[in-house]
C-alpha cells in the first residue's frame, strides 16, 4: 500500500443516529465524532440512551436511521472488521466463569483470530497491566469486583485495539479500585488509544475525558470540554447552605448575590459570580453550615438534566 | 411510527430476520471454548452421559429380553437386546444433544452472557449459534461413541456397518441440537425446557420404535411416529446393527436433514430476534 498522510477524518463518526423501541425514542438524531487519541465521555441519567448508543456503535443494535463509520469502515456492514480493531468493556462483566484469568484472555484472543502462541506472548503483560499477575490461575468467581473489571479491561486489550468502548467501567467499585482503573485508562490514553466512555461519575468524566457529550432522553443536549461546558452553563462558584432556617434564605435579600438559587431538600444552592459578597453576608447566620466550592460537572449535569429522580431509574 | 422521518434516506438497509445464515470459520474458536470447558469435566460428565443409557440397556435388554426373547424386524428374528441397543443409542444421541443445546447453551447465552462477550469480538451471532449446534452434536457423538464401545465389549453387535452408524448418529445429534436451539431461543428460563422434555422428547422416545416395534401401535400412533425424526433415525441405525443396509435409507436421511435445516434456520431467526438483530 502506498504511504498515505494521516487524514483529518475522525477515527469514529456517528451521524444522525435514531433508535426507537415501540413508541419510545431511545436515541434521537445523535451525531458525534471521536478523534484519534481522544477520550470522549458520554454522560446522562439512566435511560438517556447511553447503552443503546454503544450497542449501535458495536453493530449489535441496528439504528432506525443514521450511519456509523469507524476506522474507514461502515457499520453494520463491516461490523466484524471494525470489531477486530475495537476493545469493549460492557456494564456487566461477561467473563467466562469456567476459566481462570489467563485462560479468559487466551480464549477471548482466539475470537479475534489470533494465534495461540501470539496470545500467550501477550498474556503476562496484560495481567501485569490489570495488576492480576498473582491471580493468573484464579477464576473470576474468586476475584473482587475491581479485579473483575480490570480483567475485563485486559481482555478488551487482547487484540491491541485502536479504540476502546467502555460502558460504565467503574460502576460499583470502591474508591481504591476506581482510582486504579482511572490510572490504567490514563495510561492507555498516553499510549495513544482512543476511548469512548459512558459514566455516571462526574469526577471520572472530568478526570479522563477530553470532551463530553451530555445525553438526556436520547438527545444530545450539550457537547464540549468539561471546562468549557462548566463555563458556558454555570456560574464559577457554588455555595451550599443548610441547617435550621436555611430554606428561608432562598427568598431573602441574599438572593441578590447569586445569579441562580436552587432548593433541594433542606439545602439551598447559590450559584454565584460574586462569592466574596455572598460569603460575607452569610457571616450573619453563624448557625447555618455552608460549603463554598467551585462549580463542577455534577452541577452542570443536574442543571441540564434536572434534580428529579427518574421513574425508570 | 406513522410519519416517515428525515433519517429514512440514510437508514441502513433493514435486514430480514430470516435472511440466509452467514456462516464462517469464525465459529471454531467458540466451539473450542466449549471444548476447553468440557475437557475439565470430561470424565465425570462421561459417566453421567452413559450411565443412564446403559441402565436402560441392562434393565430392559436383559430383563425384558428374557421375557420377550426374539423380535421380528423386516421378517427377520432379532434378539431383543440388539433391537433395544440399536434404538436406545439413537435415543442417547437425541438426549445428549437436546440437553446440551437447551440447558447448557441457555446458561452460556442467558445466564453467563458468554455470547454477549463473544459478540463484542469479531464473531457474529450466526457463527455462535452454529458453534453451539455443532458442539451439542459433538457431545452427542461423544456419548454415542462411549456407549458403542460398551456395546462392543458386551458383544451386543459386531457388525462392521456400525462404522456407518457412527456418522449417522452425529447427524442425529445435529438434527436434535438444531431443534433444541429453537426452544433455547424462545426460553425465558430453565423451567421452559421441562415442557420440551416431557411433552416432546418423552413421547418421541415411546413412539419411535426404540423399545418396541412400531407395527404394534394403533394406526394413529403410527401416523404420528412417521413424523418424528427419531423414528427415522432408528430406521436408519437399526439395520446397521443387524449388519444390513437400511431400506429407504435416502428417504429417512432426507427427513432428518430436512428437520435439521428447517430447525437451524428457525433457531437462527428466533435467536436473532432475541438479540434484537
């Protein structure tokens, strides 16, 4: 093949994706791209269409409309050729309970048409990457939740994929396990891999993702870098006030110091561009507890998708 | 649902659920996966697989055989134990394939989500179903081979035509594993399979000439028996045990092939539906 200059075309491109189940629009006119080396985060409440989107990206669910191209190939026509270059970690582990960690990697590598000798060469490094070297002979049933997720990640890397699709890779993990997972994902990004990540954890999205897609009710409602999104939609500071009499503040003159005031439960949230004046004024209420912090993705998420618990959540 | 949307123009071509199977050698790593799991449990599973058919053979063959003595097949007297052995080996192929393609395949498909994991790799659903079908047939062949070995040791038959019976029994396994996969695709849970066993396989066992000649049954039962794939399997295999070539062999073989092809296609369509493909 002749040498071709790296083209500006994205690694992965979804255009106008639509999926409907019965009368419900699960995904509506969703378009996004993933550039080489980028980590794109997809955030949204339960039922926002994240998993359906991932399934369409994998050719497992055929969209009712729209198109997907990846690595110069078309989905679902070239699904197998695309998947040969993808790594996937699903929400629920699909590890083989009858095999130990090393065998899980070996058996999964065969699905990619890799030779046994080739896979066996890769296994020690994959186990090391997943911090599972000492567990090579352990079966998934003997592993902790974090170990299982890391084995799933190692399994997704067996074919040395260009792009990883990770559906809530840290849901249900304790903080140590989650941080270790983050370290590993950052390592992969440094190695030049691209990642599509869905998550419920805003700190995860902020830490890993270069760009975010906010989904709700199957629609894209915002897109951008975490910093830009926060700057675009939110005031820089948030002051949370709670305690006896806090709720009354929502309607008090203190309101003037905030651009936006929200009440949730027993807490009043002041979104402000002038936190100094607000904090000063709050000195008059020493019995109240206050938390002054910069606005974060969680605030953005709640602003865009609302504070109500979803019925299907 | 009622109005055409703007996206229709570039909608991917909707594929029919009943499109032709898309089969490839990618099924092999999936087959190999099942083989590797089974290899760890082969010996205990072998005992489980052949103990029951051998009990039937010994209890009925020698017990009933002493009462019955000889049975006439195509005008030829045959010891009852030979009559029973040739029928029950078909039944064993049926049971082994059915059990594997129902309970075990369902565990992999639904409980362990093994299939979902495989489909994230470049292996299509069609190849997974093919692998499961062949795997269940292989298990049937394995069981049948072990039983044949015991029958040879017991000197029930030493017909050289048993070598022909062997691949035919693999075909019987393929037919019944394809049929079982239809019900695997429809199952909500393991309980569903009880119906298949009690309402289909058990009557099949009694209506297919395994234990007694079909000619003894009332006409309605005979008519029914003519539709059952196991009858055709027995009609093929029994003469081979008697060192004879089956009459109408092509016809019986064609019926088994028809059952296998139609069932596999149906199983594939229903499994695609189950996986939303």
